[in-house]
C-alpha cells in the first residue's frame, strides 16, 4: 500500500537557519503530494502541494519539489523564524479519487531565537 | 484562515454521556471527513462522506456515529465513550474528485476529554 516516510524529529534550529525536512513516499500510480503544518493546539493547515512530477509547491517561504525519480518531496525554507515552530506532516493522496490521504508520522520543528 | 468550522472547540464528557461534535463548510465540497488524532501522532481516518452518503468507515466502534444532514454539515455523535477515546477530532472537506488530487482542508479540531 501507499506510505510516507518522514525524518525523525524533533528538529531544533536557530532563527534564520536553513530548514530541510525529508519526505519520501511509496505509491502506485502518480499521487498528489502535500505538506501540512500543525501549530500547537490547532488543526492542520495545508502549507503547499504538488500534483505532478517536477511541480514545485511554495507558500510562506517554504518550498517542496515533486521528484518522481527519487520519490521524494522534501520541505525547505531558506530562513526559519520562531513562528515556524510547529509539527509538519508530509502526505499523499490517491489520484484515482478515493478519499484516502496517507500521512507521514510528522516532524516537530523548534526554532530558537 | 480555515473555512471548515468545528464546534465545540473543547468538550469534556462522562462515559455515560451523549454529546455531538459539529462541523460546517461552505466551500462547496461534496466530500467530508472525520479524523482522530492522538498526541504526537498523525491523523487517523474514521469516516468519509461523499455526496452526503457514507463511503468509508474505517472499522470505527459504534459508539461513534456520524451523520451528514446536508452537503455543508457533518456531525459526530458520541455515546458511551471510553477514556482512551480522548483525542483531537478533526473535520475536513475536499472536492470528491479533481485534478488537484483531493486536497483536504481541515478544521481547527475539537478537543475531547472523556472522564
């Protein structure tokens, strides 16, 4: 079945550091890929998405590129802020339209001043 | 800002109580979802409604009873819950099908504590 693997956290960075959170996936066909962010005490917010190979999703300074050859969708940001501290979930959805989303285990990011 | 609205935000209930969680969306989505999320875990799918009909039930115990009164509303009726059911319950919605790959939009969640 489909699966998503994320790097273990927590990740602790100083403000303005470069961020990479690795995400790889296993899926049949051509899934859509997502990053969701969950701030403390809140629900999940869609951060960015990509629906086909080589697409780059971007939002709020975060970027991720759909790499079919390496089955990866790594999240990057050039300069993190304290306000980026949250849990980040990589996810994929079945392109056939079945309403199931497969989530990774989540990576907690803590940014210190 | 989320366009999926959930109430209540917090709920404490006894094991013999009956309560309901409510969800509303006005994005015109015809698929709606309930997820359960325990601390430090990803969300787990419970139910999916597609065009107001239950399409997926992930073997959820009958003490959780979903209801979709119309295309904008989704309820989760709770009865005789156990302390281990304490969790964050997330409602979500999405288009049924589309080129955007079923992008799912979540609400802020309802924090449930069973005592």
